[in-house]
C-alpha cells in the first residue's frame, strides 16, 4: 500500500531523511517512532504529497504522490501534528468544509459528522467557534475530521499529543475498529511507546533521518534484549536529548496571538 | 466546483463574523474622506478644481478596496501559520480551485467594504453624476479587488512570516495608494511624479472609477479598462503560479 525506496529529502545542506526504504502492506498498522527531529514529519509530508522528495521513489497505492497528487489525496486521510483547524469557524462548519473538499455526499456527511462528534464528545458543542475550544477538544476535532471521509490510508502524526487517557483510548479503539472492519491501512507516529506497542503491527525506528530498526514489537525487543519497547527504543537511539530549534513559525504564532488577528 | 464555493463561503463567513474589524477598517477611509475632504475643500475650490469631497470619494473607495483585498490575499500567511492552509492543500482538489475560491472570497469581502464606504460617502454629500454609469464604476471596483487580491496572494505565497509583512505595508501598499492619484488630480504634476503615477496600477482603477462616478477621468475609460483587465488576468496567473509552488 505504501512503497518507499531509497527516499532522501534535503533542506539545503541538511539531510532530514536519508535513504530510507520500507513497505507497508494493505490493512497493516505501521508505526514510525523516533526522537524529535528524526525525520518523521518530513516523511509523512512526502507521503501525503505536501513535499517533493529530493531523491528516491514513493508509491501510495501504486501512485506517485508528486505526479498523481490528486489521486493520492483521494485515498488518504491525515491528522497533522500541529493544528490545522479554522478557528473562526464552528466545529460543525470545519467538518462540513472538510466533507465538501473531500466530496463526501451531503447525506453521508451529515450522518458521519454526527456519529464522529458524538464519539469524540463534541456533539453538544458543535456550534461553538473552534477558538473557544480547549487544546484537547481541538485535537479531538482534528481527529474526527481526519476520519470523516473513510480514507484507504490514514496518516496520524502524533495524534495523541495533549489528549487525556480517555480520549486516547477512544481514538485507538476507533482506529483499530476502522482497521479491522474497513481494512484501512494506518501509518502513525507517536512518542508514546505503549501506544505503538498496543496498536501497531510493525514498528520502524528512525533516527537522524535513517531507519535504524524495523520489525514487530517483539522482534525489536528481542533484537536489543530489552524488556519493554521503551528500553528497546532507548537502546537504539541513545539517551541524549535532541534539540529542535524554535522556528520562525513558532515566533510568528506568538506574534499572531499577540495581534489576535483573524 | 464545490471546493471553490465552500472556500468562498468560508471567507464570507469569517468576514461577517469579524464585526469589530469591519468597523475598525472603516475608520481610516472615513478619516481620509471626512478630514481630508472637508479640510482641503476650500483650497481645492479656490484652485478652481471644484468640490474636493466629490473628487476624493472615488479615491477613498478605491483605497478601501485596495487595502482590504491586499490584506485578504496576505491572510494566506495567517492560514499557513494557523495550519488551515495545510488542510486545504492536502484535499483532493486542484490547487487552482483553492486559489480561485480564496480569491473570489477575498474579492467579495473587499467589494462589500468598498460599497460600505460608498454608502458613507453618499451620506457625507457625495453624488455620482449619473445612475447609468454606476455599473461601469462597479466593474472598476471588481477589477481593483481582483488585481490586488492577486498581488496579495502572490506576496502571501512568497512570504513565510510576519517580518516581511511590515515591509510589504511600507514599501508596497502605501506607495501604491499615494502614487495612484487617489488624493490629487493627475494634471500638471512634476515630471517624476507623473511618471510614477502612470506606473501604478491603482492609478487606472481610480481614474476609471472617477470617470464613471463623477465624469472626471484623466485617461479614456477604454484605456483604464484595458490596463486593469489585462493586469487582472496577468496577476491572477502569477498568483496562481506562486500559490501552486507553496511548500508547507
């Protein structure tokens, strides 16, 4: 379903993703684990047509994300790592807009919107503007939105960041159900090892833009002689803390907040 | 087609919800219209040029449309920062449709702003010379809105953050306004200023609008229409091209 061969992406001199290859089978739940700045989000951006690779080939359901981007986009759903809601629209309007962009027929859209909003505990507050929401509620709304159009492949980039255990549980149960009942392929990244351990069939550990290990949770543990996935992860990637510089985006966000712009 | 409509609707909803901003953005044109209009009126009349309010009203209406369409275009930067742009860019919709939807929405909201200021101008004593030429005046407003929304989209697609935004204000928006002949007649200008005004796209928009509303055009309406129409097409293409190159 996802086929990546010798993928490399550079930003100027910096190599964010360095010659990685892997396959994800149809109906599989595949987890990408790595420290901050390891190249997870860059890889997801390339797989989801947002960035072009510097070298290597990528196939999503047999299609090239660079040249057949619209066809690829029809097949995928994404929950981004950072917020991507329109804060000046209500939850309901955000979902409506998404449904229209993804050509979900009105009747189906309304039914799914109701069930997803109920599932993630947002139904009562669907008419409120998103900027009134708490961080956790926004997160839940983004996840609901990503599931609205029943994609063939679901990309989840650190979806549980800032979620309480109840919502996390809700999310993973729902994702598993989608995977089992509708055969949705799932590609996820997370910092929570227990989640990867619980839901993912196979796990790739990425560091400094390279895949350092790939296999089932049991294989990774056996390979590093570790008792838990977390120990295995630390054994493979070291204990040193990674720096992520404050980007101009972060600074800009603060300025925008100060302005209270639209 | 559905995507164009929903994105247009989004711009409109956001606009109608920001009442405070609507009021705030009317403040500046009102100052120009009332303070400058009434303030310079005696001098203008003594110079034998007639009523200044009458003269400046089309310029201020054009200014309103200029500001609000440029800012709506540049709002792209905000959407990039708040992430919503990403949501639209990964949707299975051609980027061109997204750009068109946004542009139509931005142009619509700035037209509404322009019409609001027109209403205020009428309340302040401004009278168009004939009802028959109003559609032509409206056409010029539409062209101004499209041209500068496209400029805003081009700038917004190219800039990544707010630092550049202030630059754009100082070195693009204000010169476009002050060199457009919105505030003064194009006749008898010093050579350098005459050349600069003729290089400013807004000059032709203001002139066409003034021609239609108070029959005081400097150039022929055909020339104004041709320049603005040509620029609308060319700049929209440039905007679409820059928009298609955005990487998140």
